[in-house]
């Protein structure tokens, strides 16, 4: 696939002019935020944006309707959320959120700062498209199915599979070499991309994965692993291996009110943004975890793994997107509130059909889109609910 235009993925220094105002996307490598950073984001959302922090499918965050881009830049840099003006958009790193705390074959979180530092240290890698995705999977398979351009997947305590263009390359690496090889693969991608700014992802280059392997000078030796796109959202009470407690919290349609974020910051524990638009609050004592649930559940955070809110995602819709036919978030929320989002799996025998917003009743995972672009659609089996000028098409 080749496009005529270079990638226009937004950041903090290059805002996206959405229909409702400027949008800033803030990269959060590995999804990890310390309490001071959560507080800084909450204050920025209240003072400089629309009062909400949006979670993205890459474990990053967004602020909408930014009113003072210069002040936002200053605040985020002071909070350690903008370490480089040249590399900010290329720091798309997703890591297994529970790694090092619950299960997994290897703790991948120490690899996050190493990979991020390596990206920042190379002037050339600032030229990566903002769509390029790195993943670090601890072997449980929760993020390797997200289609990374470059990733590593633990196959043992000291062995990783190298993923390229969403699949297993067959290369196996020692843990000590994983970051260096991932960075070398990023350079190889730039070599293959050349001057063609219209190719944003490795899979868009013909035989891209195989050609990267050749440039690395390594030989595939292992049987290829297959990865599931099944959504694995950690929700509720999570017993950590060290005896502490983690809490997985769903966020309705991925939009976290800044006031709720301030309460999260006050917990004073590391928080991980997941690629499923949820949060993991870590390293709590049992009594503290009980207090967090008691305070934050009434504020809208979801600690119930059976909540219908966890089945629903949506694009920005109106008023945020000029291409949207309607306010899909309001319609999706109404479907949840009125009991029209059902448990179980969708019935494939129903086939495509068109109906009004108030008639949409769908079982299982579903994504509401304001137009046929279906922005933000999660991977895997999902029922599409797409707005048209005649109502919603369900297929």
C-alpha cells in the first residue's frame, strides 16, 4: 500500500484540527503513568482542554479542544511526558500491563525505558511514521495480537520471539539483545521505506518482514507462533504475585473525566493505561484497594468484569469529527443505559440490517462508528454499528 501524503498522526507539537477543536495525543510508553503525571494530565484537561482524558487503543492519551498549545507543551514537558520535541510521535510502545506483577514468562517493563531511550538517542529514528507500533509481550499473548510493526514476545525467561509486521519472524533473541534488535529492525524499516513517505507501516512494504530479517543478518530458526486478537481486559481485583493488589478499571467509552483522574492521582500508586482503553492501578494494600473501589466505582470507573460497558467502543463521532453522521458516543451510551447491549456473542445469521439508533440491540463486542472509516475499531471479532444518512447499519 502506498499513499501520496506523509503520515499526519497527531502529537503534542503537531495538533490535529478536529471538528470540535485542536486535539493533542500524548505518548505514554508502556502505558505507565506515575501519580504526578496523572495529576498533570488532569490539570491540563481541566485548564486547557475539554475536561476529559481520552484513552487510545495504543495505551496513549488524548486531550480534545486544546485552548493553549504552548502552555500544554510546557506542562507536559515539566511532567516528563514530552522528553523530546523531535521524537514525540514515534514513542508508540505497548507492554503487557500486568507484566512483572501477575504471571507472564518474563518482566517486560524494564525493556520499556530501554527501548524508549534507544529511540530518543537516534536522530534518524525521529523519521519513523507516527503509526509505527512497538509491542513488548511477556508471553501471555495479550499484546502480540495487536499487529505490531516490531515487537518481542517472551518464549521463556531469557528468550524472545521477534515479531515483524504483526507476525512471528522465526527469530529468537536473548533478553539482553531484544531492545537492540528491535531498534535495528526500526532502522531496517526506514531503509526499506526510503523516500516513500506514503508507507506508514511495515506490512505495507512488499515482503517487508522477510526483508527486515535479511537486513538484520539473522536466520529464522523456530516454528512460527500464532497470536490471538482476543481482547483481554484485566478488570476488578487482581492478586499480584508479591501479595499486593492491583485493580483493573474499565473507562466508559475510553473517556476519563479529569476529576476522576485527580482521585486516581491521590491513590499515589503507578497506573497503567491499557490498549483496551482501561486502567490498571498497581501495588495496593488490600485495605487501600477496597477504599479505591468504594470511592471510584460511584464515579464511573468499572470494576465489574461483566459490565456491558466493556463490550462497547466508539469513534469520536459528532461533534468531534466532521465526517461523522451523528453523535455515536451518545447513542452507544444510551444503548448501554437502556439494556440494549447484551452479553454473549452476536448472531451471525442476522446479517446486515439498518435501523434507528433506539432500535439497535446487539450482543457481544461492538464498535459504534460515525462513518464507514470505522476509526478506533478494535482488533478481533466485533460487530460493526455504522452510522449512515438512513440510520445505523449493523453488520
